[in-house]
C-alpha cells in the first residue's frame, strides 16, 4: 500500500510528498456476472490522504503568496527610495525581518510656499539624506527626496505645493490596521479640545 499523507509536511520539501492512488474498477465476468478482479477498496486512509493533500496544498499556496508579496514590496522599495536597504514597509504577514515600517514623522513648524526647499521642522530624528519622504496637510501631498539635514531643518527637492504650518513630513503616511492586516492612509492630524469656562 502506498505511503498516504496523514499530517502537515515541511514547507522546504524537495519533492512532491503527495502520492496518488491508482484507482481500479471491479472487473466482472460479462456472462456470469461474477466479479473476477476486485477494484480498489475505498478506505478512510484514502479519504484522509485527500484531505491532508488539499490542506497542505493550500499551505504551500499561502507561503508562496507571502513570499511573493515580500518580493513585490522589496522591489517597490528599491525603486522608490534610493539606498533604502529594506526598510519603510511592513507586509503584515507576521514575519519579522529587516522589512519594517519606518515611522519617522515630524511637523513643519512654519508655512511654506511652492518652490521652497528648506523646511523648518520640529525634529530631524529618524530622517536620512537621500531617502524619500511624504509631505502633506489636509489639502495637498507630494513625495520628495531629502538632500540635506540640519539641526532643525530638512532640505528637500523644490516643493510643488504650498503647505500650512503644522503640515507633516513622514517616511510613510499610513495607518496600520493590525486586525485586518491592512494599510490605510493616515490622518493629517487630530486634536483633543477641552473647553473651560473662565469666570
């Protein structure tokens, strides 16, 4: 009897672990109706082989999909951010490696006009020269490359838009939904307002 599949198989296998069953029909004497050769009997062992085969096939498909997504993200990063070295994104598949979300974020503390290159910011921590950042407020957004970093300024390519005081500069403007394993667009900014009556 063939070696039937009866559990999970390793994902790094070198050959197909699924062994097929060659099914045979009963052979019946056409004159007497007597069965002269028994066909393949159906047993729970065969049914379990089907079930584990389907289960493991889906495991492999899922693993291939995750690897493909990681490669796709890496290719996008290499094209989007010069010298990025595998940071800036998280494919949210539960695996930990150097592909992680770069959460560097700061406020632009003075309003800027179109064509501005030097931006006064609240903090330069986490930002690196020759990486791409997103600048945005509640009206506009654009992606630019950092060309220089000072003590409280970040120099970028000439802006195509003007931005309000309090606009954001971020390596990634995303909001992570860990429950649904999805990325969405983050908010410009939120405020907690408390009203106090002065007598």
